């Protein structure tokens, strides 16, 4: 078939029984269907089998890549943007129908106000991934990407753009991996793609630029405060969770309060913070990947713990019910013996709350007290995701005492209130 | 204002938008317009969209949109889809079927595979910054007295948000209308006189009304594209009424003739005014900027679906009219049946009894009369006396009851009597007799009628029953 030689962007003529169609060929995910952009702008699909004759009228022209000159205003602070993938980092190419990565031009086009807030001195792309595909190696790579900019005095702050699904894991990992942070790191996202006029990326990027040029030397997730395109909040990296699949304000702070509320041109500090300094940040990216997270549910077989032991896992976070309970002695699936045995065998097991909000308190009910006797570590009001990453990081250090470290306020911000 | 349309090379094309009578196109919210207070509001901005090929000056676009805030009023009949806080759901299959019906009635060809598109709109009328639209059919036609006029395309799209107010900095919209399915019918520029334009509009309107579309002001919007030799295409928007079409087109022709003379023709969009003139609105926008709606799969319209639609094609009013007239019904009854949408019921009932006039009256006049007498709404009476009930009553004509009893039985049913009870012979005859008596001997006193009736039925009926019936008939 003549259509085999078609490339996305080619202008073609297709003769079918009903009509001669002219338009641009688009990327099609169905090999049987030619997707055609008509002159009117509408796309239609034509099945290969219906095409009587096909002709290329004009081959697609390769897209000229414009080199964007990043202007510099000496009065403004310098910011580096690190792009890692996700909705905020890709857009649809209407010519080919494919998805293409964002470049500097795109970012400055979405939010031209950034140029009035800071100089974007560099756009770095260590990798492009959907956040659901990331793993601890990517967190390490990202920390390593940040390091030279943190130690470069001419750079005042960093903005990282990231997919939303696991953004709150990355923010935790970075805050454990980067020690002695000396300047702001804003991590941001979008829930509506940047090729639409209603994208939330614009406000998120503008507010991230405000944050990156502020004096707050902390890692914060910057995102919409609510459904309005009015202000963003700076959310503490280890106290935040994606709590909605699709809303602009998908991220919510859990068991804490915002660092700042930000609008275009204004940053309102809401609590004490670690100030910008001349410290020399260091990376500590040792990480034990054999850790996992189990949500305990009614009727669940506790031998899942044995499975993890057999697989060589060194640590587990159990997301427990209520104030810190698991099915106990009077349950048909008593978890206590298996937990106790695994801990005796050397596994580190910690408890967090599956209620998401609130603090564990194992002393209220007898079942909590029984669980306590197994040697499990209750992590107070730490989020499960934060606990998982902290556990991996702590167990990555052979000489550390896991219990002591898990309960220590190792990072700049307190894990406990 | 006499024009030789042929000589001046008049070309007219119509674009008609009609709301469909279903839930919303990409969510399950009801298509209800609200005039009460909203639950809450959200505040949004729209951003310049990265240009496709650089032909759009992003900086300029941005400058224009800067500092414009859109406020959306949200109701409990809205969801996160209208708020642009959730991806669209599946396309509404009922709406698609209606559009397929319309396409079939215009003898269009249907696209077997088509893609929902996002048409960029940044004036705030869409929370998303675009309107979702999908081509469904192409290349049909409308017959007119002056020849066939081609239908270029038929599309299914979302209606926009309703503007409530505007000031320098903010525009306020209601989210109630956003997402109501619209059919967009675009004719080819093959209309060569204003009269033909009106005829096409009326023909299209007739097809639309035969299908399940919304009724009333604001549910249909008609735009007319007009050009003459030497001028440029001008779009006149906002006809609510086809009555003004001929005058408006003629006025526009005169305006364009002047433009041609002065050599200052421009492509522009004008708004129709009630007096038949029009007012400049804005320059004609460039080609619509469209890109695919990546959150919904390609729309595949199967043979099976098209066949199902073809099997259930609605009849046009003109077809219904001739169908009903064949039964020998008078014009008034035909009109009533059409107006009240009772053609299908008429068809069903005509299989039960060979008495078209009685069926027609039972469906229309009788019900109206009963509603008035019983102090109930016509809708309520229609509901009680649905086709099934009427079928049960008419089946008994010639058996339990006579033709003359039908109206009385209907009234009793409306009053709450069981069917069997209502068809009891004595009661029925009593009422009929009383009415006959009053007709034949008008002006007597109630007592006189009472005596006559009691005498006639000789103890078969109680005095109270007769008094009740008399009370109803006389007052």
C-alpha cells in the first residue's frame, strides 16, 4: 500500500469511494487507520482498506529548532530549571499528532512573567520520564543533577518540573539525599497539559520562580492552593501527598502547614524557615532498595511478610489501621507472631497510619499494645510514603541504628511537631 | 432594495447550532439552565497557547489576555468536568445517535472513524480554553424549490458557558450551559437568494424538530455567511428567528454593494439586529486552531449503530401531516396531534379501533377539556391517560362501552377511579344522558332535570349520583 511511505506531517491526497480527501498525516496508534488532519482543522480516520489511491502532495518539513537565547537581567536572580518529564514537560505537536518534550521556549511561552521574576540561566534535562516509571536511581540522578547548581554561587535557586503521580516520593528522597541545603528548590507540576490555555502550569511556574528567588533554603512542592488560578502554596517536601487524581490542587499538606503562600509578585512567609546560606551542600544518596510498603486490610494473610523476607527485604512499612492496629490474637489472621518473627530475624518493621491524617498512638487499645511488644517502630504522624523512603535511606547506612534514626529528626524540618 | 441576485453573484451559506435534549456531552450532568444562586464560584485565567507553527504571536496574545480574570458560577448540577478539573468522560451516546439521525435525514455520509477535537477558544466561554467538537458526517443535501443545497458537514460539539456580566478586569459565566450537546450543521455556499436561504433554514429546522432536540428561545442559533461578486465573505451571527432572514440578507447585500463601490471590503463577523440590519462585531477569525482531545479515544461509528439509527428514523412534520390527513382528520386535529407530539400514540391506537376522529380527540381535545374541568394540569392528565390506558378504554368500545362513553370514562379515570369501575355501564349512561338532556332542553332548573333523569333510570341510580353529575354538567 502506498500509505506505507507516509510520514507524520506529510500533506497527502487519499481517494476513497466517497470522496477525495486532502490533509496532513498524523501519528496513528492504530496501524490499520490513517489519521488525517483536514484543511478545516478536524481530524478523521480512514481505514487502509478503504483507500483506493494515495499520493503524497508534499513531504513534511523537518521542524527547525530555534535556539532560544536566554536573556539576562543583572538586577534579577538566576534560576536553573530541571525538567524530568510528566504532563508539565510534554506537549502535543498538532502537526504530527505526536507528543514532544517541552523546551525552554515552551516554558517561557507558558509563563512569560518568569522573565520578570528571574533569569532562567539554564534548562537541564537529566531524563524524561512519567513519574510512575521512576525509581530510586532516578531520585539519585536528580540529586546529582542539582548538586553542581547548589554549589554554583551564580545560581540562586532551582525549579524542578515533575510528573504528579509520584512527585511526593521524589520530594522526600531529595530532602534526605541533599544535606545542608543552601538555597531554595521548588518542585512543581501541572495537572492540565501545557498545550491548553487553561493549563495550571503557568501559575505553578510563576510561583515556583518566586519561591526559587526567595530566601527559603528548603525543598518545597509548589502548587495551586485551591481550584482558583489565584495563588500557590509552598508545601513542605516530606509532609505532602497527592490526594486527588485530577484537580489542580491535587497536592495537600498532611499534618503540617504551608511554608508560604505565593501569588505572582508576592510571597507571604507563613512560618519560620531555614534561610539561604553559604553552606556547602553534600549528597548522601546511599539507599537500600529492598524496602516496601504494605497496607494492612481486614482478612489479609500475614504470610506476605514471609514472602518479603524470602525475597531478601530488609525493611517494611506497615500502614496500620486507626491509631496503630493490625489484626490481632482474636482475629482469624493474627499478624503479631509473623511480625515478631521477622523483626527477630533482623527485618526492620515500622508502622504508619492508613488514615493518612493524624498521629499513631499504640497505647489506647490493647491490640496496639500487643503490636508494640513485637518490636515494631511506630512512626507517629509520618506519612507512609515519607516513611518508606526514610527507611530505605536509613537502611542504606550500615552503621546506623535504624530505630534511633527512624525516630530522629534527621532533616532540617522536624518530622514531629 | 430590489437585487438581481444572479447578476450580483450572491452566495449564501448557513451554519445552524441546535441544542440536543440529552445530558451533557462529556459528563453525566443534566442539561439544566439555572437562575438561582450558585453553590460557589471559581476564579481562573487563561494563558497564551504555544503556537503550532509560530504563526501566532504569543507575546501579543499574552498581552491581550493578561490581567483578565474569569469567574465561573458553579451549581450542584455541575461536576469537575465542566470545572476543567477532571478529564472528559465517554461521549454521550444518546447525543451521538440524535446527530446520526439528523445526518441520515439529510442523506449525509457518516465518518466511520473520527476524532474529538479541541477548538481553541480563549474568551473564557470554556473553562478548558477550548471547545470539544467532532465531525460526524459530510456531504448531504437539502431539497429546495430552487434546487439542492449541499450540507458540507455535521458536527457534534459542546455548548459554551453563559456570560453573566463583564467589566474591565473580569468576566463572569455560569457553568450550567457548558457542555450541553450541540449539533452544528454547515451548508455549502450554494444558496443563491435570501428566499432560498429562509427555505433551507426552515427545512433544517423541521428536521431538527423531528428529532430529540431542545425547544424554545436560545436553543437554536443560526449564522449566515454572505458574499457577492467582488466583496468578501461576511458572517452574520445570532438569528433567533428565520422571519428576519430575508430582510437581513437584503440589507447586507446593499451594504456589501457599497463596500464594493468604495473598494473597502473586509472579512468580518457582524451581529444581527432586530430591525434587519447588522452591527460589526469583530474581524473574521483565522482558520480554527484545532488539536486532538487526547483524553478520549478515537470515535468509531459502527455499521451496527448506523443501522440501528436508520431503523428508528423519526418522521418529519410534513410526512406526519400527510400521514394523518390520509385518515380524514380535519386540520385542527392534525395540528393538535403534531403540536402535542402524539403521532406515535395515534399510530398505536389506530390499530385498536377504526375510528380516527375518536382516537384523535381522545389524545387531544378530551384531555384538554378534562384537565380544565378537573382543575388539573394538562401534563398531569396526559400522564394519567397515557397510550396504555387509552388503549384499554378504546378496546372496550362496542363491548362494555359505546363511543359516546369514552370521554366520560377518561374523566373518571383522571378522578382516580379504576378502569373497570369507570367503565360500569350505568354510570356512563347516566352522564351521557344528563348531558344530552341539558343540550336538548336548556335552561331548566336543577330540580326539573333531576326529576327527568330519575324518571328515566327508574331506581337504577341514586339521587345523590344524579345530583353529582348534574352539578358537574350544569356548572
